[in-house]
């Protein structure tokens, strides 16, 4: 029985080996790029976490004036921005996703959109995906942005930055 199996496997090898191609250098490059991107993103996340921890540990002592939650948040955002500004140039070939909403957290007014476009321009992603809420959010004061307005925002982004934007929803 084993002789028959050996003969069958020998025939199989003889038929298939001429058609087998190794993955090549492009697959190796892709793996290296993916690992490098993963490492950079992980480093950025750690930097943000460390910055957040540093801000959180600098809580005011009893004799200091109380700091409002908004001031603490601004400090945290500032620290995170510094950490991200060091890591962002290292990121390559990534896509940004952006959600726009109406209501309590409305970010569709002209100033918000212009600020967002300037930020996207600075970050330089490969592409941008734009969407709005799809289901009813827990906060009833937040609502979906119309497709036409999302299309206008995408067109403005592409016109001002050259970065392709795709609208979902």
C-alpha cells in the first residue's frame, strides 16, 4: 500500500511543481510595509495613551485652583496632538473615515468643514471615506446628514486637496 501512495504522490509532485510559483519580492515588500505601518500606528496609540496618562496624573492638588473638565480635555487634546504630530509623517497609505452629524454635535457648518479639510490636508491620507449616522443614535439630538451635503463636503475636500473622497450611506 505504501508503495502505491508513494507513486501517487510522486506523480502529483511531477504534475504540480512546474506550476507552483513562489510569492516573490512584492509579497515580501507588502508584508514589510504592513508590519511597519502596524508598528507606527501602535507607537502612535501608545504615545497618545502615555500623553493621556501624563495629563490625568497632573490632577490639581488641594491647594491649587480647581481645573474644569473642559480645561483637562484641552490639555489632553494638546498632548495627544503633539504625540500624533511626531507619528503622522511616518504613516503611509492609510484611509481616513469621517462621520458628519446634525444636531447637538453638528459638524457640517462652514467653519467646521473648512477646519476638517485643513486637517485632512495636513495628514495627507491616501483617501477619505465620508458617512453619517446610519441607525438611530442613543442621543436623540443627533441626526443624519443628507447625502447631498455629504457629496458637497467630499467634492470640496477633493477640489481643495486632491485627495479622493468617497461617500457612504
